[in-house]
């Protein structure tokens, strides 16, 4: 046991002696090169500091060239990442400009006077139940105005203004489960009560059994509706529910043209419904 402790002591004193010798003796260029190369491998960014630039000149040419090449490579990689980020930003701006240019071209064919606006947020409970836009009373927005969403390259029915403030407004979405309106479609132009089903889309209810709907048939707002102007595209039939022989009516599922989670721009059309605020038909 004592022999083991003695050996450890000898090793310790030997290491101390060697450390002292390395401290007091001048370092050779080889030792300096090894130290710098080792420090570079641990923290290469320290060689970007100006006070270390002079030390590179004291290194052998092959080691200096390797370090300089690695520094240039790191700088190239950083510039590459920065350029990729800028390119992605420019691409997003280009897509935004293309979409806005398309919106402006479509606005020339709008049948009713209105105002363009951006969707700034959605209702906290569900993004399908309603959304807020950045235009309000000062922009001529009023309760009951029709909201068309820009989706899939066109404007389609999205909702109805329910609350108006000075600089922003709230709209109720057509897929809100508490909202309904009269719509029609199919080869027979059959009408029914279109009701919101949140993320499930819309249901066209009370369709007379004598009329037939096919998957893909387009649905529009009806002239019989007092909630919206007639003829606005709403969506297309996604499913026809099984008819009950004992019932004179059946239901049709509708997929709205607007994706309410992705919708960014809207067109608010002037429409003064005879209905009071909060009612729908």
C-alpha cells in the first residue's frame, strides 16, 4: 500500500518538475505551432480576434494554410446561410406581390362597392367561428356587410360583419355553428338552409327529396336570402347524406371554397340587409 502511495508521489513531483521546465524554457516554434493548432481545434472562432492574427505568421506555412482555408470555409458557410435566408424572404415577398396583383385584377369585376382588408386574427375559441379584419368604422365598414375571402385564386363567400369598431371589425364565419343562410345549387337550383358545422364545413339542410344533388355541384347564395346578396359562390357538394323514405327532406354536405385557417385577404362588400343585427335567414 505504501509502495503505491510512493509511486503516485513520484509521478506527481515529476509532472510538477516538467511543468516548471516548460514554463521557464523558451518555447520552440514546433511547440508554439502545436499549441496554436490545438487551441484552434478547441475554439476556432478565437482566431477571428485581431490579436491572434500575428501568431498565424509564426506558424509553419502548411499549418497556417490549413487554418486559413478552414476560416474561409466557415465564412463561406455563414454567408451561404445568410443568402439562403434572404432568398427565402424575397421569395415570400414575390408570392405576396403576385397574390395582391391577382386581387387587384379581380377587383375590377366586383359587382358591388367595397373595401379590401387583411385578416389580422381569428377568434380564440375556434378559427372557424369568426375572424377580425383591419378595417372599421373609419373605412366605411358597417354591420351586416358581406365578407368575401380570397381563396384558390378567387373571391368566395367567407362571412358577415357582426361587430364594427373604429379601426377594426369582427366577422362571423359562414361555418360558425350558430350561423345559417339560404343557398341553392344543383341542376334543379334547389334551395335549402345552409348551416355552419365548424371544421366540418357546411350542411345544406331541408332539401326537398324530389330534387337531386351530385357530388361536385356548386352552391351559391340564394336570392331568397336576406343575409347575403344572391349568386355568391359558397362551395361545392362533398357528400349526399342517405335519404330517409319517411322524410320529405334530406341533407347535403358542402365543402366551402374558403380555407378559413389560411385566408389572409378579404373584400368587404356593401350590403344593407333589412334584417337587424344578429339575425340571419
